[in-house]
């Protein structure tokens, strides 16, 4: 007589299994921990949540480092260099005199959190 076949359980490669900390089980194990208290603020499954914006960055074009200016999505490395080489600025109008700083580029800088002075 042959032995009945046992259902095989999902197996995880040992290296993969070791990469998961005990508090972060693989997705097939579910995301809830038995006996853990329910988070009152957690969204119900299926509920779509929007990202929370806690605050906008504020970067002074006259004082920011080149690295900080490079973090603005509106500025390429070349535009960062142009800004740094032509500082200080008293107004946004002075930026319009620089190459590639038209009204659209300046609007993008303002939207990204850039300001001039104080």
C-alpha cells in the first residue's frame, strides 16, 4: 500500500525567509497579527486613502545651498548653477532676466516652495 500524499505547504527560500523581520511577515501570511489591537484610525479594507500633506518645503533662493536648490523639481543642474552664480535676487522680476527663467519656470519654482528673501 502506498502512503497518502500530504498537501505541500508553500515553501520559502531560506535566504528570503531570513530577510523578513518577525514583525514584517511575508504577504501570504496576512498583515494582521492575532490579538493585536485594532487601530481606530486605520482605514477599512477597500477604502481609498489620500496622502497626508504635513507641510510644504520653503527654500530661499538667495540662501539655499546648491544641493537644496537641486532638490526643487523645477530646476535642472544647469539652472541651479545659473541661480547660484547670479545671486542675490531682490525680486522675481530679476529672475526673468536670466536665461530660461520665464513666467512658467518661475511659477513652477513658487509652487515647489521657493521664495526670495525673508
